[in-house]
C-alpha cells in the first residue's frame, strides 16, 4: 500500500516536471533577450533531469517500468500532471508567471521532503535544492522587473496572474486514495499543508511587485490532471515529445 502511494506521488511530480521542462524548452531561440534563451533552456534541462531521476527511483526502488518507456509510452489518461504545465506558451508574460508559481510550488514540495522517511526521495531533494534556488531567484527577479517596467507591462503581469492562479492551485490537488497513507508514514506533509506554505512563499514577492493576489475564496483550483483528466493541449505535446523515441523503443542511443 505504501509503495503504491509513493509511486503515485512521484509519478505526479515527475510528470509535472517532464511537461513543464518541455514547455520551457520551447523558448529556446525565442526569448526576449539572449540571457532568457539561456535561462529557460537551462531550467528546461534541469526539470527534465529531475523527472528522469524520479522515474528512475520508481523503476529501481518501487518496481516500476523502465524510465524511458514510462515517460514516453503511456496513454494520455495515465499521465498525472496538473493542468498548469499543459498549456502552451501564449506569451512571455504567461510563461514567466507560470514559471514563478510552478517553481515556488516545486521548491516548497522538495523542501518538505528533505526529512522524508523515503530515503531516495530525501536524497533527491538534497540534490535538486541548489537548482531550485536558482529557478526561484530567476522567477522572482523577472516578476519584480516586469511588474515595475511601466503600466502596460504591469497590466500584463497582473492579467497573467489572474488567469493562471486557479491552474497553479491545481498543483495541490488532494490525492484521495493515497495521501493520508503518505502523511502517516511521514513521506511528506500533504497537499493542503504544501498549498498553505506556497501561498506564504509567493505572497511577499507579489506584494513587492505590487501585484494583487486574487481573493482565495474566488479561486477554484483546476483539478482533474492527477486523475488522468487533461486539457486538449497534452495529447499533441506527448506525441511530439515521443516522436523519435517511438520510432524504435528498443533502440540503443
């Protein structure tokens, strides 16, 4: 029971990072300045690397499928990523706000697992700590800079926050079948606790940027992704991601 619960949790984390990593990679060569080409490419590589590490733990410690097969050869409804990471990059304001909200959530999640009772997850959390610090510093700096870059820039950042906040809240969709097992086993503190820590983390940055967090009671989290109910954007992305791998899944590269 506990191994199934840990596998479910780590699959959600890995799928989030895999899809977000690919969305970040789409800015390579298209960023507003060369520095951002490099930054988003680097963060994309980090995230896909984190997802691979999580898939490997599932394979080696929990009896899961081979990591590459698990990453690229599942049907859409077996992916457990949240809706936030599935949306295409509609503009740099959207992508930057998603980056800020997602990476703060990732930082809070991995920090909570530094004392996890599941040793492989605790060790991975220690390894990625430095990379996540860079990701959140980058996001914070650009949210601050663009929110103070004039009226139009501020309006675009506020609009992006208003549009994305419910999707971001969906990161913390409760795991009805397994979550209490994980909490009781001290694997992690649960989604509600992480959601509250995330709000405490993002609020001071938004205040400094003069951005207004929508009233919490008005936010309806975008749930469903954790249970295989996805947006129309995921299927074409999965097809694109696995195009080369699926030419010959048994090939040695």
